[in-house]
C-alpha cells in the first residue's frame, strides 16, 4: 500500500527543501492543481512555509513528519483518482491515535477548507441568483411598458375594437354616435369599416409592407389592409410589396 500523499509531500520537502509546485507535481506524478491544494492545506496548518519560489518544512511540520514515521500508521483510505478533490482528513493518521496539537491543527485546517469550499459554492449561487434577478427585472420592465401601452391605447379607443364594420358600429352605438366621433376625427370610415384614428395612423406608418410580412400583421391589420386594397388606397407593387396610394 502506498504512503499517504501528505506524508509523501512532507518527506520530499524535507529531503529537497525549496521545491516548487511544478517540481512537486512532476515528482508526485499528480496535477499542479492538486499539488497547490495540498500545499495550501499544509501551509494553513503551519506544516510548511514559503522558501523563495518553493516550499520547505517548518519546525512543526518536521515534528509531524517524525510523528508519522514513528507511528507507522496504516493508510486508512486509498488515494482518490487525480481528478478528485483531496481532503486532508482522508490522508491523516487514524482517529484512534491520541489527539495532539498537531492532529488538532490538521482537524482545524480541514474544517477551514470545508468552510472555504462552502463559501465558494455559496458565492456562485448568489451570483447566479443576482443574474436571474436582473433578467427578471428587465422582463418586468418590458411587461410594464407593454401594459401601459395597451392601457393607453384602450383609454384612447372610442370603440370596442380598433377596427369594426360600419354596420356593427351603427347597431351597437347608434347612427348619431358614429357620425359624432367621425366628425371629431376620433375614427375614420374606410369603405365598410370604421377604424380608430390612432390605430390607422400607426398602421400607415408600417408601409411599404412586403408580401412575406403580411402574415405577421394582427387580425385587425389584415382586415384593414384588405379593405384599403378594395378601396384602391393600397396597391401591390411589382408583386413584392404593398404601397400606399398617394392621397
């Protein structure tokens, strides 16, 4: 059974103080990222310290290495594959060993690492939540604008719908009323239709309308377009688009 990875790192640094992360990665045949994780935990526990561009054992680390060699404690778990995250508590002596300041230090360091992992995970969740909130706020603003525009149009309508047949308007509102709103220019009479003036103005602004875009028009716009064609207010130009006839 191979030695715990922590012990191997300590032994290598004891024999070759000042080794860099890359050099340790080569000697241990593991990834640079995993070596950095191990060194960070050992440094947090006070077992190693920086030495130029590399690392070396501290007095505490040396005592811990001597303790490991004397105890000859068996490895209690196989090392995880390189791609897995290495945990200090999976490579330290068995829990049945007497607690010492050194083993207590490892336990505290492990707890700190777990806490840091939780903080990183929480930070990612908060960032994702903040992004989602921004998207929802944008969607809400767009919805509010659409509602306001619809309310504004509804308030300006003098008919139940922006485009209605003249006969239906007379039956529903009476001849006197329809003549009154026509004279006030609130609606326009186009062929057999009565059209809200604002709606008519917005529709005219869409011209010229390409043949392939006709299907994108609303129900009322299609009715109005057909009636304007019958009244020769719109012509099909070159078979490609509808154009207004100059009044």
